[in-house]
């Protein structure tokens, strides 16, 4: 049975699917009609990549909201983390060259993306993702040097619409749902300064 936050994600995914498909088609057509040397071509291609990524993520949210199992595949978590941090100017600190796990890479990338976005919006100047193995299980730890989450909110921020950082409160709730769907857990700890969010898969 889906939770309120996964149900909301699924509803939004369903409602946005058709207009998003129209946007993808429009941007793709504009890119095709733009000369290869035109600087606008690169911008259109980048926009198309982002729209395609969003469309795939919405499909996975629909799966999550309908109670389907994550679409697991053998994934190098170090490579996935490095691909994600490029959008946020963060760093990856791996314990090994490769840390492989059976996960849904689209959903897990979105979980990391939400955490990185939260940290930046809260004012963090430095963010890193540690990738490790703890007692045979993969773990991802997102560490930031922002103002941190108040102790009284630390137990509540995984609840929809509760935010210690001025956002909607949905990002962390969906992180929890994604990790839970993988049979894992999320722990939020105070940093020195900032916050440590530990995703145990």
C-alpha cells in the first residue's frame, strides 16, 4: 500500500506525463531545425536531456506510488554518485574504486539529487557524498556544512510538508520512500557543522 507521499508523487507523475511528452517533442523538433553550429543547438540538446531524465523519473515515481518493486539492476554507486554531483558542484569520497549494488539507479539518483538540492538551498558551501560498505551492505552518506537541522525537527523532517530548511518538505519524504523501497533505512545526524544523511541500502 502506498504512503501519502508516494501517492502524491504518482498523481503528479500521471498529470505531468502528457504535457511533458509535448515539451519533449517540441524541444526535439526545435533542436532538429537548428543548425549544428548554432549555439542555441547545444542549449536545446541540454534541455532535451533534462526533459528526458524528468520523464523517466516520473515513470519510476508512478511505479513507486503503485507499489511496484524498484527496477533493480547492477549499479556502480561510485559512478552514480559522481554523475549526480556534477549538477551541484559537490564531491564524491569513495571507499573503493567501485561499490556495486542491485538498485534502481533512476530512483536512487533522484534521492541523492534531492539531498544535494536541500543542502544547497539551506546555504551549504561544501557538500560531499561518501560511498562505503558497512557490514557487507552499501551505504551512501551525504555530508554538508550548512546550518543543520534543528534537533526538535530531526525526527520529523522525513514527514511530508515538514521542513527544517525552508522547502516543501517533500524531498526528504521521497528520499525515505525510495530507500525504504530498497529495503534500507535513512538516518539523519548532526554534523560539525551541518548535517549527515546516511542511506543504508
